[in-house]
C-alpha cells in the first residue's frame, strides 16, 4: 500500500511540475532571419507554448555583439530562451530537447533509444554540420577578413547547403524508418531541422527539386500551422521576400 501511494504521489508531482513549469515568465530572443530561432519557434508552436516576451536581436545590425545581449549569451548567437528564474538556455537543439523534456506532449523525440538516436543524427546534419557554415559570423569573416566577394561567398554557402541536403536526402530516401515525416508518421526534431535547412536553401537560391524526399516532407510540414506560422518571412520586421 505504501509503495502504491508513493508511486501515485510521484506521478502527481511529475504532472504538477509539467503543468506548472511554464507558469513563470518565458522570454525568447529571436530574429526573423535566424534559422536556428526558426527551429525553436516551430518547437514552441508544437508544444503550444507562447512566450511572454519576444526580444528581437537584429543580426543584420550586429545587435548580437552588444553588451546587453552578450550578457544573455556570451557566444553572441541566437536563439536564447529564459524560462523563469532558471539559467538562460541557448543552442537551438538543446532548447528543443529541453522543451521536449519539460513539456513532453506532443513529443518531438521518439520514445525508443534507436529512434531518438536517428532523429538526433538527422537533426545534426543541418543544425551541427551544414547550417553553421553559412551563419552571419562566417559570412562576415569571409567578407571582412578574407576579402571574398559576394559571388564567392555565395558559392561557399550553396556548396554546404547542398552537401547537407544531399546527406539528408540519402538517409531519408533509403531508410525504412522514413514515413510521412522524417521518422515515421509524427513530427520530430528531424523535421524541424530539415525544414530550416530547406528554408535556408530557398534564401540562397539552391534548387531543392533534386531532393524529392526532403521536399515532400518539407511541404507536408509547412502545411501545418506550427511550421507555417513560424516561417521567417511571417515574423515582425521580415521583408516580403528575401534573396541572400
């Protein structure tokens, strides 16, 4: 009886924590063009979490290098998330995993270890491999330190976008685990990262028709409100369209 009571109490405490962990103020540091912030916006939408405050950090004006934001994230990258009095969260994948652990339904990581490993690996192709090679600090270094002209910089960016999407397409088209979405028939973190990569490809005018599986999954995701409402061009301050 005592053991059963203890289990029920533990379950009740977990439920209470899950329901109340987001009652404290949530502040989200974002920018319309940030593909990493785009990923977190999607995850927030899927979880039904509406930040109490969204702080715009204009990457194009260099606001990420100002002292106010350096105190938030010394790495000077977006996004960042403040959940109540807890430590500031940074890095999009880490934030998404945190959201999944603190707000587990609907989940964006599979329940089984192998499934989680596959989803994390697919997500990393974009978030850890290809995307970091095209972010503003890299583009700025190529322009200001290496003195590379814009066509050369764009050639670099397009190369690494294609590398990432080629790898993603190879896995998605080959693996039996691929379904309606990147892993089965439910949205996962892999889909979130894929969509951000495909959106970056559009920004830099990379032809995505050669990645039919990735394109199909992206179109399926973008038909969902959680993805569509998070799109960079639907954020405050965004232009009607974007080239580079």
